[in-house]
C-alpha cells in the first residue's frame, strides 16, 4: 500500500448521521397540546346512521333513491372484493343480476335518444 491510499482526497466529505437518528427521539406528534375547540371527534357524523345524503360527485346536486344507493353499494363491494377499480360491462351486468334484476318487459326508448329512430341518423331506410 502506498501513502496515497491511506490519505483521503481533500475534496472528500464524510457524513456520519448515526448520532442524529430520529427513531430514537420521542414522538413529537403525541404531545398533549390543549386546543380551544376539539373538531376531530366526528361523533356527530357517526350518529346519523346508514341513510346519509348521497350526492352525485360529478354534479354535486342530486340525492340518490334507495335503488341507486343499493346498486352503488353493490358495485363498490364487487370492486373492492375483486380488486377491479374499472369493471367491465359484463361484470356490471353480473352485479345487477346478483341484486335480482331481470329483463321482464319489452324494451322502451332509451333516455336521451330521439323517439323516431330514422331521425337518429344511425338507421337506414
């Protein structure tokens, strides 16, 4: 070994962080600091029960009826259980069937479509 190997270069900086380990300090977030008004209890929200106001997140203006709430809960349960954030239409149909929905009447005009299919532009004479 030469003398150059035992002397570190002058521009080398050695940092030793072992003496300043945060894991050995007491938890700072557990301090009991008094507050004027405790707002984090959430007790008033918990006592409202199962039937809370359901608002459409896209429009923020609509209350859902009981059938819509049941469908949303069933879809949420399916997505969580199967880890499917974006289920296919076949999976949505499976959830509807599991809720007991069956086709029992003749189809009607779809909402938002014109009454006369010829005016739609998709059907030919």
